[in-house]
């Protein structure tokens, strides 16, 4: 169920207002880091409503134990009519993060529940966001793209330090210093960083995000495991929003039982900016 207009206004106020995320000028190009999960999908669709020409999406193979994320990203990008590039950096991250993350070292067990907020979970990939944002910056530099969108979230998340607002602000300063005097500059935009998973789901409903195409589970397989921290946080968000998760095929799945106490009655209309129609998927090995 989507947000009514009053709820939408309150959400935008909590996000710091919509104006701060709008394109600086007509036709300004943006790229979105698209993991295939719910947060990045909402970020992609949100960017398209804000006057940005979402000219490209980037997804990364960094040595994950399955390909569900990149497959989901490809389907979402195709539906949104946004060109997608898959960057394969597994040979780098598998060496540099070996023994440090359950997502890139398959000998480390993925935990079944989220860690305490003060603990860094074993699914944390050290400095993943700085690396991915830097690569995105290089791509944006070449393509004359100004906006770099990322679906980082610091409220209902698994304790990753590079998902915090302080990091995003610092990286925005750093990347612009790195290209000073070149005639290029960037906006590093993390629009959903300060809202809850439930609010992300409500926003996604209003943007018509295709939940059935998204994948959040840390494990592969035909269906989400329902046990890992990412599945747990996703289920919490959909339950808080009073929305059925259409990525779960079984109607009576416990993860699909939601509360409708806070379900709004009306759906606001948000206009979408047109994406680049010349879509071309490119895999870089």
C-alpha cells in the first residue's frame, strides 16, 4: 500500500526535502549504483522522478557467492529502460578481502540474524562503498555524468560503517577534490540514507518499484532464504509498511504476513523523467 500525500510530505521533510536531490539543471545526467536489491531499486526510480536523466546504471561482480543480484539488476534496469554496465572486480576483492567478509570468502558462514547495532557483521566487505563509488566516479568522469546515486541506508541496516551519512558527505568532498581543476564535478547522492526500511517500501510503492524483480538475500537459490540478516531487515520493512512482498512466491510465507494498521488510503502521483532510450547492456570481465 502506498503513501498518502500527507505521509509523503512528512517523509520528504525527514529526508531533508526533495529539492536537495533534484537535478542542478535540465538534462543533467546521473548514474545509479544498482545492486539488484530493494534500496538501490527505489533509488533508481526516485532519481528518475527528480529531473535527472538517468543515463546509466552500474552493478558489480565483486566475488559474491551467487549471481542473483546481478541478474536482478539487469531485469530492473531493462524494465526502467536504463543502460546497465556490469563491472567484474572479483579478482581484486577476492584477494583483498579474503578472510574478512562472508560475502567474498565462502568459508565464512553468513549469520542468520542481524548483529547488534554496535557490532560490525561478518557480511561487511571492508571499504566496498569507497571502492564502488570511486569506480562510479571514473565512469561518470568519462561520460560527463554529474550525479552519482547510491542506495545506502543508515537507519535499518546491518552495521556497515560506509553506509553512514558522515561517510557519504566525506566522500562527496573527497571525489570533488580528486577532480578539481579538470572542469568536472559530481553530486554524490544518497537520498534514502536517513529513512527506515518501512519508509523505503512505502516510497517504492508510490514509485511503482517492481519488488518482484528485486533480490536482497545474501544466499542464492530459487527463493530468498528468509533467515539471513538481509532477509530479516527486508521483511521488517514490508511488515512496517503494510505491504506484501511480491518477491516471495508463497502466499502464506511468514515473511509475507504484514500489518495493515498503518496502510494509507490514497496513492500520490509522481511523474517520471525519461531515461536514455538507447539501452545497451555491457559486461566487463
